[in-house]
C-alpha cells in the first residue's frame, strides 16, 4: 500500500510537470526578466541583472460562478509584440515620453493575461473577453520576495467608526523588514522594497478604473498579500460636515463586471539607482490614452489658496473671512503677481447641507467672477464629495455657465469600485463642461491624469496642510525626501507648498490659524521644482507673500508643466536634486533631510549656450532661523559644477536662462 502511494505521488508529480509550461519575457535592454509558469497555478517571477527580486508569485481571479482564472489553465495561444516609439504627454513632467517595451499575451478561455517588460519595470493585467456579467469575488495578488528586505510603507489610518478601508491615503512611511509589517494594518500603494545591491522595487497599480484599489498586508514573512475593499451594499451620509458616504454593509464580492474590460495593471518598478526610481514614467505610460479630443482649453497654473492660512490678511480695513472683500484681496494679489487662479475653499456653500446650489449670504459669486475676469484671474470652487456626486451635471453646467474654471473635490476617502468609478465620471463630466478637476481627499492618480488630462491634480499625499495640526516636529522634512521616490511615482500630487513661516529644527509647533513649515525657506522654494503639481497651490496668505516679494517672484514665475525633467541625483530618505526645463529656462531644485549637506550640481545636461541665473540658498543662520536665505546671480555653462550648502531641513532653487 505504501509503495502504491509513492507510485501514485510520482505519477501525479510527473503529470503536474507535464501540465506546467514556462514562458519568458525580457525588457528591451535585457536586464529585467520574468518567467511565467502556467498549469496548476499561474505564477511569475522577476530577476534584475541576474538577481532574484521576486520569487515565483501566484496570480488569479475568482468569479462568483466558481471559475478561478489562473488555476489549472492552459493558454490556447501566446502572442508577443514589441513597441518602440514616443507619446505626447501634455501637462506632465515632459512634453513627450519614450515608450519602449516587450509584451506577451497569454490567451485563455474567457480571459487573457498580459505581461509587459519595460527597462524599469514588469507589469501584468487580467483582461475579460466574455460578454456575460459576473462579480469578482477576489483577486489574488501575492508578492513573494526572496529576502527579508526593508519595506517603506504607508499604513492606512482608518476613519473612526467606519470600515477599515475608509481613509484619506495620507500617512508617513514606516521603514520595516517585510517580516515585521504589521499584520493588523492595511498598507496602501505605492510602496518601495529595498534589496541587496541597492535594488529597489516599487509596487503600484495603474488604470484603476471602476475597480477597487489594491492594499497589501504583511504575513509575518517575506510575503505581501493583496486585499481589496468589498463592493458597498449599504451606505449612510455622514463624515466631515455630512459630505461623505460611509459604508455600513458590504457585498461578498469586490467588483461587478458587465462587459469585456481591462483590469488594472499590477506594476513592479525595479531600479538599482534611486534617481531612476524618481524618474520612472510607468504610471503615465501604462495608463489609457486621453479620451479628450480637444485639450486646448485646459490651462494649468498656480492657485492662491485661502484655507491653509485661515483667510488671514493684515493691514486691511475689513474683517477677513469667507466674504467678498477677502476674496477680492486674494484676486488682487493673484492678478498683481501673475497667479492664474484663486480658490474658494470650504465655506462658500452653506454648511451641513451637501448642496452646492446654496451659497452663503456673505458671498456674491456673480460679483466675484466678474471682478476676477476683469483682473484676468480664474476662480475655482471647493466641493465635498457627496454634494458634488448627488447633483454632478447640474452643478457643472450651472457653474461653468457662470464662469467658474474648475472644482476641487474633497473627502472621497475610499477606493472601492463605486468610488473609483466616481472619479472617472467626475473627470468626464467636468471635461464635458470644460472645467478643471483637482481630486483632493483621494488615492494616487494611477494614470487618470493621462486618460482625462483635465483631472490635473490629486492628493493622496501627506501634504503641507498637515502642518496646521501635526505634533511630530521632524516628520514632514523626512517625508519630503521620501515622496519623490514613492508617492510621486504614481503621478502628480496636491501637496500645497509655499509657506513663508519656516521653522528650523526644534522651532516648529502646530498652529491652525498661522501655520508654518518644517525646514527652511529655500526648502519651500525647492518643492516647487521637486514636486509635480500642474495645478499648484500657494498655501500662504497674500500678506506674507507681499512681505517676501523676492520669493514670491520666484514662485509666481515657475511653470507647473515641463518640456523636460532630469533627476540629477538622489538617495531615498536623504536628498534629491531635480532639473526641469520649460522653453529655454531651467529650474533646478534640491532638498535634504535633517542632515546638513553639501551638494554639487553637475550642469553637464545644459546645451552649448551661456546661461545667467539666480540661486536661492539657505542662509548662514538657516539652521537657527528657518526663513534665513541668500540669493545671488550666477553665470553658468555646460559642464560647470555649482556647489551649494544645505542647512538641516534645507533646500536650494536655481533658475538658469
């Protein structure tokens, strides 16, 4: 009997070996490779320059009819193709992007799995070919790393009294071994895993349309397992000023599918130089192309913001707040300094009504729009999610006809299928009425900015607004030198920099009505170069900017979209130097953590012209007084090396024309 069992087991293993088949796909430069195995379980792995960075990791999708895509499936056909070209990339970090990859499609009964290999990453996605509707019960996303590497991860901070998936996607990064990832907490994307030989693997997702976002969970080993918010079954209006919809009950599935469709890309970006991680364009390249035929009306720019500085103005003869006098002063400031927009943040619509057609009596919108139009300034309105969603087309039509230029929609705070569908519908509807869309209070962009270029900025970042209440006196400076390598990989972000009150280390304290930044003045200037925000806020009060006109002139002049971007140098968590070109002008910015640092800016990327410029650098006392800075004019040419000292929490900004 024992011999029979051994024989049967041998036969089963032989049968399994026969059923499995391996397919290989390599990046165009041959450095990245993945081996895909089919049979009992569909798996893939990743090697980089021969180093294993992901072990064989299973993937599958479970349907409510009992089918499990990726288990015991044999492809009926395997096709390959290669692409080598360029794409236009308006309102992004470059005018156009190189697009080069090798692709392999495994065709199964009812579905396909598509793999792509770029020089800086491996991506895969499921594709539904069937016409019958079904529900997705679960998708297996399983990252199995070969070593107990360090993961830089943001944990979910669930909203109190709401299900565990409800969160604002704002958190600092924890740096922990994979085996020590808190198994009781969800991790949201993107994340970075740091391996031997300085190899870094950034995990994210792209094309998150009408499908729940991916979370990861620790397993007490070197594995990270996927998790998804179930489809909402019962909801209740509540949350911030009754502007949110809280999920009370959920279905036993994560997504509804009613037609052939592509599912999101699962992306692993792999580099051995930190600056290449900050340079990757995979989130944009993998996104669906623009669905807008005409984008000539989309005007990126900067926005004078009211909420962060608590509507503060000094030296005026009226009481500031949510009223026409205050907004006219903001409009005057914007007009004088070439700032394209002014936003009316929360407060212009009647509170607790979730009705954007009810304007508070202190605001006369028609008068403000006429005044702003005369001053060549556009107005943007803040909107809570539920108020916007419940009456979306009427709101867009009404305010577009009045002359409003866009909406900043806030407090979605979810990424289940219903919410990801909302964000695409909002982008489509605002585009219909030629309105810009800033999606605040949401997850990473995940390619939406390419598909709907009017969706021009996104939060999903622990931005400067946190300084109004943040008790940790050092965390923001440390976070600033992480996000270019992690969160910004997913696309632009509504970080809202520009503080003129600047605290050196040990001097910061939270202040809700007169907030300050952590770090130096030049750090705030550099953030306009380092961070990508086509629709970029000036967070401080006009009164503070008018007292600091030299810095204001720099901010007002800096573009928000670019013809070319080069990350010159950087190390995640320590420092970064980025150069961006608009026309024939280069802007170069650098940040450090709380370590003072001497940096050398290599100008070998310049063309053979003579350049003159202006350098903003930390003052000699910036380590004690955060606002201390120096400016100097410089002459430069290709190949020069500019040395600059950064104070703790410091930065620099350089303009070259």
